[in-house]
C-alpha cells in the first residue's frame, strides 16, 4: 500500500514536470513566432507591453508584411474589442436600477455609439492613407468622455474601467504604428 502511494506521487510529479516543460516550450515558440515587423512596431510604441501581448502572439499580425497590413490587423482587433465593450456597456446600462448610475452609463453608451463612426473613419483613413493621428483623436475624444464621467464622480462604480483602458491602448497602438519607421 505504501508503495502504491509513492508510485502515485512519482507519477504525479512526472506529469507536473512534463506540463511545465510543455508550457515553457510553448512560451519559447510564441516568442520566436514574433516577426521583425511586429518587434519593430512594439519596440517603438508607447504601449510596448500591450503591443507584444496583442500582436506578438497574433498569427495575422505576424503574417503582416507591411505597415499597412499591420495597421489593418490592429484596427480589426481594436474594432472587435470595441464591439465587445459596446455590448457590455449596453447590457449594464439596460440592467442598472440606480437612476444616477443609469444616467452615467447612458452617457457612456452614447459615447460608445459615436465610437462606431470613429472606427469607420479610422478604416477610411487607412484605406486613403490619411492622417491616422487625426482619425484616432476623434475616437479618443469619445472614449475619454466616457472615462471622464467616472473621474468626475470617483465614488461611482466603473464597470468599464479596464475595458476603456484597453481600448485606449488599442487606439494608442494604432496611432503609434502609423508613425513608426517601418519597411
């Protein structure tokens, strides 16, 4: 009976070591999968860690061969993130019972509705090779309007804080990619 427990412990230890090895191997593969284009973009960005987290492991980003391709992938990722947040803001607003919070959430929801046209403009700007900095500023204006509601009322719960920060990082990343000296 004692031998069985020892054998089981050895088996569990072996499985644990194998799992750790597989994870370290996976991390190594992900790190080596990041292309020079993505590395150049991320190293230049103000949101370097965010860039590596979002683009470093993204197969489409790592297949990009030009700044245009990388911007396109990043805009699509940001838009997907935006639509998820928009749904969250809509759901929370619809279910809120406190009238003061509901009003704040409605204002934030309004800003997220306006962000849709900002993303359309960002895509148009990419296609026409326009001023991406200007296009991003329009989106940042609406995003920061939502964010400022909660800084003006710091005791109010902000269920969108992390989401807003992530979207702000995406916008910064798009803007930075548009200005970096890539091949």
